C-alpha cells in the first residue's frame, strides 16, 4: 500500500511538472484573423524552433536538486558538528549525522521545488519564442 501511495505522489508531481508555462497572446488583429487553433500550432512551432536552436525550456531543475542536496549536506554537517560539540559528543559523529540528514532534507526540498507547481522556462527560451511569435504577427503579453 505504501508503494502505491508513493507511486501516486510521484505521478502527480511529474504531471504537474509537465504543465509548464505557456505564452499568453493579446487578442490583436492577427490572432483574431487566424483563430486559436492556428495560434496554438504557431506556439508549438516556435517552441520547437527554440529547442532546435539550443534554448532549453526547463530552467535547470536537475542542477537545482543537486545544489540543494549539496547545500543541505554542508549545512547539516556544520550544524551537526556544532550540536555534537555543545552536547559533549564527538564532533566527527555529529557532522556525519548532520551531513546525512541535511543531504536528505536538501534532496527532498530540491525535488519538491523542481516538481511542484508550474516552472518558468529559461529567459533564452521565452525570449526566442516571444520573438518568433512576434515575427508571425502575435503580441505576447507574458507567460503563465
């Protein structure tokens, strides 16, 4: 039962991560003339062009998870050593326990921030897609 619950949480987090931000188009004359269906196709075309040009949609989620894990481990080691010294225990043992718990905390918070809620695409990606859509006649008001 516990495995099924964990799997369901992972699937929900993965699906929410896939629902990334999209450009919001101002209803100008061009959008009105082509319609929403053609506009959606143009958005997808511009997104594919951005990726083929090297602009990545994601904003470094894996790197942030690794950084959070490392920072958590470092902070945990420091606080564990300090706590051990204050309580009279071995600073080495305290730093090992602190590093392990800090790494787990950093990993979990990194995963939560990487997969919870919609993420904003990188600036290079949004800039490329915005320019592509502008050249097609659209007016991008922002991303959500």
